[in-house]
C-alpha cells in the first residue's frame, strides 16, 4: 500500500492532554493569513468542533463555515498550534498582536434558537469575501 499522500501526525502530541494556543488560517500568495486565534486545554481535539461546525455553537459554526468557504475557493486552510503553560493568556496576547489582521468576528454572534442557519452562513461568507478582497 502506498502512503506517500498521507501526512504523519504522532498520537498523542504530548504524553498528557496539552494546553495549546492555535491559529486557524490559510495560505495566500505564499504566506500564512490568520483568521482565528483560540486556546484549548484539550489539545488539538478542539479543532474537530470547527470541522463539524455545529450551529448551536456560534464560534464553531462561524469559524468552521469560514474554513469551508476558503477551501471551496481553493485555499489551503491550516491550523498552527503550540503547547503553552497558560493558554488563555497566550490566546489574548496573540489575538491582540494580530487583531488588525483578523476578520471582525465580534459582529458575527447570534442566538442559535432565533437565527436561521442559512442566513448565518451567508453572513460568514460575506465576511470572508470582504476579507479576501481586502487582501488583494
């Protein structure tokens, strides 16, 4: 069996469940462009919640839909992460540093019991479309 098209990731990334900070982004003209900064005390298992993009979790849905939008347009979405002692503090530090480079997620919140999924998806796509236009 040929495995050359597989990536290798050692399981688990640490002997314990690591505290991590992560940046979700994509490649654009040869550089990494961040779209979201997060933290987790469960290691990279947190990333799976963006992949499922459950509508009942606004952050998971918004970031997951943004990643799908980018992938559908041919961008390579990536997650960069590192183990840290204090993930919340490190997340805040990185978010502050990258704030002007990130999409404005603050305006994207919603109440999942009142919002319509298709409408929220449209809002995320509009945000990402404007974000991509601003890069060019």
